[in-house]
């Protein structure tokens, strides 16, 4: 892959897209394209087709999606399935129609069945029922994976899907109405610390186990997929290490310095009992993560303190 290769990053302002942009820039890639949602509405089929046709990128990375946690998925199921399918279908088909030979589709580990054996292998896709709390998003992402697989099978193009575990890091979403578990915890413990270490209420009983990958590691995995021809259509991206939500809460609490009580609201759903990815396929090709979760949370909290409006505190 030449440093002058024209690469379009859809969703370049988001957490994942911006990390990929930074990582590519740091490696000397100098022909990157990124448009905001105001400049290009990826739900608009004709606009996306015109853009790909006129710009002629050699590589397209789909890091654009409507995302959110359990609450957002529950409140807006139609938007989560429809908008994500519109975005990815427009990007995948326009790329195929106008000669893009390399396409990286970024999905989520929620594509796998709720009660599949652990760790989750790529071959478990479509073998059982999904987790109900995020099935709308999962179904959309599964459609994207299968679309890329179909193009790969029928036309021989290098269209690859990367399925990351739970991502976190700089530029994350800390809005409690739509955020994922880790940034939500950071926000809650920070708020409570500033309120004289007030109690923090968290959903469920704390027993589910989750795996977390820093977004900079995800960016490096994406570059790995760009710079190499991967032999299969679907790859998990993670750390192969997980911890309970309760263990995570204590880790976040200690890093932030909150001294108050943690209350578990067991009337709220736990979600999938466990989601640990089998990352052996990526490991066998030579990619591994480098940022452990404790260091990653420190980095994320420092970014939060420095960049989130109305939140100021001494850097860790």
C-alpha cells in the first residue's frame, strides 16, 4: 500500500474514524478523504454514489454508524436498523459499482448469538438467537458482513469485515442517554466525585463479563487489514481478556478517585452474559493489541477531562 493511496474514511469524525485517521497520518499516509455528515449524508444513496464516482477512492473504510448502548437501542430500534443499513448499503454498493477494490467494513461483536460458546469464533455467526437488547443494530451489521462476503465471493474483491469487541477511548460518547457502559461509568463516577462522592447507580447486577479494546488498537488493526491481503472475509478484533462489569466499575472508580457507594439496579437488564472474542485468526496473521484496559481507561479519562465541556479537574 503506497502512502499516496487515496483512502476514504466514512465517519472520520467519530471515535473509531478519527483514531484511524490519526493512525494513518502518523504512518505517513497523505491522501485521506473525510466529510462530515453535513457535507455528505451517508443515508442519501444518490449523494454517496456521486461522491464515490467523482472522488474515486482506492480504499474505503466504513467507520460510520448510528451507535449507542442498551437504552438507545431499546428506545430507537427502527433508527438503529434502518439508518445503519442505509449507511452501509450505500457505501458498499457504491464502492463496488465504481471500482473500489479494497473495502474495510467495521462491525461489532453483538453480531454473534447471545448464548454462543465462549470465546466467540467467527464461525458462530447466524447459529442462534441474538441478544434482544441490541438485535436491531446487530441485524444491520450482519447484513453488512454478508454483503461484503457476497462481493468477495462473486467478484473476488478484497472486501473484509472486522468485528471489534467493546471499544472505548478518546472522542468517545459520554452522554448518559446514549453512551456505552465504559464511557457511561467514567461520566457517572466523575459527576459523583464532584458531588462530594455521591453514590453511583449502575444497571444490572454487575455479573456479566465484557472485553474492552482501546480505539487506538482498533485503528492499528484496521491499518493491518489495509496493508495486508487477509485470506478470509471476517475477523474478530479484541484482547482475548475480559472482566466482570463489577470489576470494571471498581477499576474506573479507583482511576477517577471516587470514594462513594456503588448501587446496583437489578431491575435493569444485564445484557448478554458474556462476550469474549476468539482473536486467534488475527493473532495468527500477526496482529495483537498493545493497550491494556487499566492504562486505556487512564488515557480515556485524561482525554475526557481535557476535552469535555464543563468538566475540569487535575490531570491524572
